[in-house]
C-alpha cells in the first residue's frame, strides 16, 4: 500500500497530523505532508511527528501470521512505526538512520490477522518518511 493512499474522511478519521497544510504540496490537499519521492518514484509521506497516524482499510482473505514491511527513510535513529489492527497494537518496527531523507530501507515486523475487513493504523514516533508498506 502506498503511504499516501490512506483512508478518506479527514482528520481524526483517515489521519491525524499535528500541523496544518501539506508541507510537500503533492498528491492530496489535506494536512498530511506528501511529497514527490524522487529517489524511488511516486510519492511518500514525510515531515511526520510523534503521535501522527494514518489509517488504511484492508480485507484479509486468509487468517494467519503476516510480515509487515515498511519502506522508510530517516536522517536520525530512534524513530518507529507502530501497526495497530482495529485499534489493538500488533507490532512496532524501529526505523534506523538510513543516511538521508532520500535513502530508503525496508524494515519488517510480524503481526497476526484474522480473516475479514480490518482497519490498519500506522502510528509514528519520531520523524520517519514512509514510501509504502506491505502486509504479506
């Protein structure tokens, strides 16, 4: 899933962002900061801050243990992304310092999903950029 394709509905429904406006000026016109991802193509969510979150609705066909992988960039260590499934913490991945905001790396964790429609919430700590994530 592309980071910028979070649920619609506005602040408090599809996302929570601590600042007003889209600092990257790309893709959507709400308060999530989205920019063109020059190093990997497409777009990425950037300028994240602790406590900000994005939501995605998914339909899981087969229950089981899944690997959640996140394509991230950060100039600093100490950031993380927590994956919540229907409001319950499922896994947290640490985001390393990748060297620059345009140098991406994949970090992964595992989570258990039951079959059916679920709301995934990504909660940011620190300031990682996120290009996309997969759950497979």
